[in-house]
C-alpha cells in the first residue's frame, strides 16, 4: 500500500511563483502600497476622492502624469496641486516645483492631526434616562477596548510590524499651514528666461541629476502649477518645440528610472482652449486628464447649503468634473474605467470631494421626494411610543 500524495505538482525550485513575480522595491518605497488591481506600486495624490477615480488602483501609479484643466478665473486645480505637494512632503518624497517662487511652498495646507479628528463620544454627553442603574456598568465593549489598550504593542502585533503605521492619504486643512518635516526635500526649479534657448532645458537637467544622485527608494513628485501662464512663464514657452519637448523628456525620465517619479500639472483653459492643437498634444502626452468647470458664482448658493436626502446639511457643489482620460496603462491591460461619467466637486476647508452628479427632485414631485427620503416642509413624521 502506497502512502504517496497524489495530485502534487513537482517543483524544481524552492521559491514560490508569487515571490518571483512580486516586485521587491515596493516595500522600500515610502508612502506607496500595492495596487488592488495588478499589484503595482501606487501612491496617494493627497485627495482621497481623486484616488478613487484612478482606474481602480486607489492611488496614482508610479510613472504616471496627471493633467488638471480648469476654465475660468478660479484656482480649484491649485488646491489639488497643493494637496499633492503636501502629501509628498509628509510621505518623505522629493518634491520638485516648477516655475513657482519659494513662497508657494510656505502656503501648503497643514495636515489634520489625530487630536483634530477625534470627537467627544456621544455616550459621555448623553445620560441613560431609563436604566439609570446600569450607567455605572459602562457601554458594551468598553472593557474589551480598555484591556486591549493596557496590553503592550508586542502582545497584539507580531515581529517586524510597525506600532504606528503611516497614513496612506492625509487630510489637510486649508486654514492651516504645513509644518515641513526635518527630512523634507522641496526644490523650486526656475525656468530659463533667455529667448534664444529652451526655457525647460535647465529643468530637465536638474530633474535628471536629482534622480540619478538619489537613492533607489526615493520617490520624486513633480508639481507644475498654472502651466504656460503668462504671469509665470516667458512668452516663448507656449511654442510647441519647447513645451512638447519638455513633456517628452518628462516621460522619458520616468521610463528610465524604474517608475520612481510622478507628476501633476494644471493648465488654464481660458488661455489655452481644448480646441487648439497644442492642448490636444499636451493631453496625449499625459496619462490622466481631468477638467474642472466651476459653476458661476452665486451669493445665495454660497450662503445657503443644500439639503441632502436624509435631511442633513451638505456642501453645495461648486462645479463639474469631466474625466477625459484616466491612467488605464493599456500596455499591461490593467485598470477599470469609472462607472459614472458626470461628476461634481466641492472644495471645503478640509477636503476636496468628488461625487456623482445627481439632480435634486423637482419641487412638487411628491413621489420623487419620498423616494429620495426627504419630507416636505411643515410635515412631521409620526412618532410611536
């Protein structure tokens, strides 16, 4: 009688297939984690709702470029770029800002700490009115939580695990200013103002030198606010032989350094409309293209907040967001397109929120109001005792 195991494949190597294919650099990259789609390294843009739109990766894949287009005189795209730069500084990334003065770095929003996120629990403010004698017993689960807090970290976590894991995406407050960490690296790359030379030549040279001289585990973030704006760029920057050559060089730089660089840039559509050939070429050289179309300013809309379906007060939408392209990475067949096509955005004090665009029920349509969960004014729900 034989005791040999059947249906067991023979293997000539002691390593598992997962260990052979898993990238070994992801564990060393600060602020990165594997994608849920294909396992590639992704990092946060500093905006959680924007990360959710990036082809299902829940973050921006290394080696990709995002282009944020905005029409009008607002600066919502500038807020996204500030979140992007502040997230890079907190994740110990090397941030390069192109075309902006140094005071731009002192205006980055501050991160919301744990003390700001914690709120006073409702159980401490509300008294038990009926079973008052059980008040001294506390709430369900408090003893278990206290027991877990009294245990040392080594009792609940194994070896090699961090006791305080770093957040993947931080929350920022626009009313505060970021305190730069001691190890932060923030460079401001200035353009060449000589009309006879390319204005982006020194920028590409400094980026290439910084990536060559840095450690292989260093992630570089390139921030280009208000690209081709006449207030910041010389007049000859908008020539295709300069700007397109720069974008081609940026893509070659990311391909030559093992995907350790990501970039985000904004473009004012009021000066460079999408119907022009130059903008179409710029969009083709970017992996992701988003367009922000702010609503016309209304004092009444800003003063009065809209009512949500559950009766809660919500921030009014401030504009439409159109997704023209997302980093699908067709060469590796990874990523999923978002189900919705129309989106709205809202910029509040602490976050930039992107949500699907839904029209409210028409006034007088009782069936739609009941379906959305909102009750007409002046009518109270019956209370059963």
